[in-house]
């Protein structure tokens, strides 16, 4: 089975040492914060279980978030990961390995389809639970508890930014793949006959789609060793200078490969527009109907359409 390769979000988000330092500076994570968090390891070890349980009390209490944890095994696994995440907050090492580990959180949540609102809502509860345990840990010394909470909050918000960036990058990557699939479906090259190809163009032709059309046409002409490419524009609502220019460039490229282009689906309004714009389309064959274009293409490759009667008529008495 082929292993699925996930995008490298460290590279996509340009998370190098320089960017890491910029982020830490923006969230005002100081050496004092690092020292304070490192000194709170005993606090983290003492309260991680209770804080995690309090967090998942909220998550499992809401139908929308509970749906992401279908069984006890899944729940037990994510709680274990959450405990490890909490302890990591107090490691004192906020390097690229730390960042890479935090990105996995965002990737995991995006992959299962958990919306950011649940992720952010859970962090609100998380911080409230931590604050309550800090007050207990410092036994009423609210000032020290506040300092500790501020240091923890800085790192948690640093983590949240990484996770949200991953959410966005993953969403954009998914959308890019979907758009590529849609563009591929929007340029279906059909083999009409040996060495004759047809591309029916439907919808608006913008610059991006025009490049997709040209790439698809040229690739198929080479792979199929085509002699004729029929471009049917009956489904294109408007043919302006830009659309015509795209068609002309595609035709020129096809001719460089030794093939001919036939443009079909030309309506009266399109013909009038082409004349009014003064566009030069003499480098290609044109026909108003697709059927006429196919008939011409067959002629170019030395074939013709005949009826069965023509073949059998000579044998009749």
C-alpha cells in the first residue's frame, strides 16, 4: 500500500530559526518566562491529569465535539497525547523540534475536520483550569499565580498561532488540489478517431484556465500523435479579444507539433464579434457545427463518412 505523503508545513510556513525567533519575540516569551516555566515542572506533573480530565469534560459534554471521539480507545489515546502536550509546555525548549510537534496538533485536528471554533473554545477552558490549579499550587499567592499564568499563556498562544496557521495552510492545500481536479475535468480531451482529438470548451475562459487548456491540448497531441485537434467553443458564453488570443496561441502551439486545429461551435454572434474585433483566425479551420468539424478532420487524415448504403449499394441487383 502506498504511503500518503503529507505536505511539509515547516517549509510551507517558512518556519526556520529566524522565523521561530520572530514569533517568540512577538509573543514576548522572555528568558524569565522560560525559567519560570521550567521551574513549574513539578506543578505540571502534579496537575496534568486533572487538567486534562477537566478539558475533556467540556469536550465530551457537547454533541458536536463529542462526535470526534467515537470510542473509549480513541478518547484514552488523545488524553494521553494531551498529557504529553501539557508537560511539553514546561520543557523550557521552544526550538524547531517543539514547533514541529505543535504543527502535528493542527494537522491532526484539520485532518479529522475539527473546526477551529471547537479548538479555540477548548483552549479557553484549558486556561481557566490551569489558572485554578495555579492558585491552589501557590496557596493563595495570587501575584505569583498571575505571573505563572502569564508565562503559560504566552506559550499557549504561541502554540495556538502555529495550529491555526496549519489549519489555514492545510485548507488552502486542499482547495488547491480540488481546483486542480476541477480544471482537469473542465478540459476533457476526447479521441474521436485515430489521430483526431476533440476538446469541448464550456464556461468562461480566464488566463489560468487558458494555460490549463493549452497544456492539456499539447500533452494529448503528443501522447496520441494526433494530426487534428478540434476545439469546440459552443459552450463558451463570450468570445472576446482575450479568449480569441488564447485560442490563437493554442493553435500556433499545436501547429508547431505538426497538427492542425479546427475551431467549431461558432455562432452568428461570435462570428460578428470576431470580425468587429479584427481578429486574425485564418491560421485555423473554422466550422459552425461540431459535426462539420469532425467531417473535415476525417478528410484531413484521409478518411470520410459514408453511409452503409454506399458500401452495399453496388452489390444489389
